[in-house]
């Protein structure tokens, strides 16, 4: 009650008043069946997910060298249990940047992801450009990026995204809400349909083919519904590459990384993920 009152009165927050009440609760998954059509589309590529997970194991020594957030003192280094980027998401970001070796990595929303990207670039892809677009990144990461854009994505010159070519990466971790003129809306309406073929795209906090968990429903997250529409309308153009939450919920796929997580230093690490990776097809 006190927290709700604070959010209502604080100038930091923006209140939204709806004409009709909405019962915001998970419709698919979380004790209910997943969305049937989305499950079929995503499950179709499980063999490719398995291969990419197996490639992640090749970097297990690098992952074992990452410290926990409560012991890491170097602000430039990624850390487990950082409250924003779960374990599987760290593993797959590092692996994809190391395996695909993009020439350019643009992230919309910076912080822990920037640290992982910098580590991957330093250790496996030193020529990669890191471009950070974020008005107020949570971590001090300017020195890790090749270029920084410190204003909201919806006010950014979007021609920057047209410089991404096949194999390059666009990492999106923004406000997660589809509102008029929000960064998420601009991404789906003006960016995603225009990306060049072969560009690798990441969107964070995506639970497809399941709904948002209740605590994210409570926040009014809606971004993944935009992604779901793209996937169902044209699964050949928006081809799933690595749906981390789907992997987390799949016993056979999640077991692939068991040799990584069984290390004694990783016993307390969050092993799930919320990253959704896709590739722009023809």
C-alpha cells in the first residue's frame, strides 16, 4: 500500500488511468498450456537451439571465470546474479557474439549486457564495434563502448540501424511497454520490419510461447505481444535463433548446459533466461 502510494505521488512515475479495468494475468503458461501456434513455431527449431547450446559449452572456462555480483569489484566485468541479466542470458549473449563474430553490435538499453559484450569482444572478436543507445544506463559502461548515444531511442536517428548488415547484432532491452511513441513501439513499427536480411536481433524479457509471469503482468509489460504478432505473421522472415525462456522450461534443452552449471562456483547462479534471439530471413 505504501509503495503504491509512493508511486502515485512521486514525480518519478507516470500514472495511467484506464476507462475499463483489465485483469492483467498470464493467459498462457505458468500452470496453463502455452500458446499453441507460437509453441509450434518456436519448437520447430529445437535442433538448432541444441547445437548453439552445445557451442556454449566450449566457453565454459570463460563462464567459470565470471564472479558473483557480491564479490566482483571491477565495474567493467560482468557478474552472475546481477538482478537484471540472468545466467542463461549471459551465456547466450557471450556465445552468440563469440560464434557469429558480428562487426557491429548495437544495444538499445545498456548495462550488464554491455559488460558481457565487451568481454566477448575482448576475448573472441576484438574488431567488434559496441554502440550503446540509452539515456541513463544503469552501469558505468561508456568506456566499454565504441560509440554512445545518450538520449531516448524514440528520439534517435534510426538511420543508425540501417548500418547493420548480415551477422551484425541488434540487442534490445528497453521499456518493454507498447505505448504511443514508446521506444518499444518505435522498434516494432519502424525498425524491425526494415532490418537487413541476416541481422541477428535480441529482445529481452520475452517468455514466448508463454505469457509474462504475474509480476511482469503487474508492471504492464506488453512488448512480447508485438513480437508474437511478427512471429506468427511471418515465421520465415523472423526465424527464432535462441528463445532462452523456452529453453529454460524444456527439460531436454536445459539439460545440455548441465556440465556448465554443475561447477561448484555456479551453484547459486540464476540458470533461467528471458532473452529471445531471432534472425531476419528473406
